[in-house]
């Protein structure tokens, strides 16, 4: 083959490569699955066996926490089909309210290195004797929504929204927003029950 033949073939090969790199083959941005959420509707969890009641979504199930480390009155509000749950833990606060509040704060701020921001909002309902704090964590955190409420004497209830997936703030944003509103509704409707 002559020099012109090799150079011509090389030029033709480069032409084909450039032709293949046209605008029709540029990479597309990563997409996420669209999630259809149900209409907001709430029902009351009010059991004579628990020292608290609250409203939770009708599209969720309130179930006793049967995990190995679960304590009395612990439960989960599970969202079937969404790999999500609000984990609820209850403690008797008599004589240890300060340490329970500090533990709750530590659990929220344990994710500070992953969080872009942590927003706190105080909650007070004098009528039902419920006081607490809501945490909203921004970023790739294990739990974007957490709260605790107390009557400042006897009851202490903590809740956190979890997804059974690897945290990704972009793909979880719609679900965090939707189920975060359910967590806030739950927190704002807590009432204390006296049990024997």
C-alpha cells in the first residue's frame, strides 16, 4: 500500500469516529423513577396498651417493633411498597428527661458530617401538654426527619423516618418531603394516655 493509501484510510477512520460522536450520542442525565403517592388521609392510633396516641396515614400500618433491641411501647409506622417507616420509641422520662433529650440530640447530630444543614423547630401544645423538637436534616443522611416530644415530667417519645435504601438526597427528595409531612402530623397529634 502506498503512503497515500494509509493516510487516506486513517483520515476515513477519523471521519467515522467524529461522525459517531455527533449530537445524537451524547450521554443523558441520570433519571429517577417517578413515584405516585396516595392522597393524604389520617387515622388515629389509640391503644389502651400504649401510653400515647397519635394520627398516622391511612396508607400506613402501625405495628409493634419486634426487633431484637426493641423495648416496651416501641413501634413502627410502616409504608408498604415504599421501603419507608417511622420508627417510634418511648421511654419513661421520670428523673432522666435531660439525658433523654441529650440522647435524641446526639442521634440527630450524629449525621452532621453527612448533612448539608440541620433545621430545628420547637413544638409546643399547652392544651395536650406536649412539647418537643423537630429536626429536618438536608443531604445524604440516614434519616432526614426526626423528632422528640415530652410532657416534661413522665413521657418521652422519639420518632425518625427511615428508608430501606442507600441514602441519595436527589432520588429520595420527593419521598422525604411526602413522608416527612406524615411524620410532622404524627408529632403534632401526640396525646398522652394513662395506662395501668
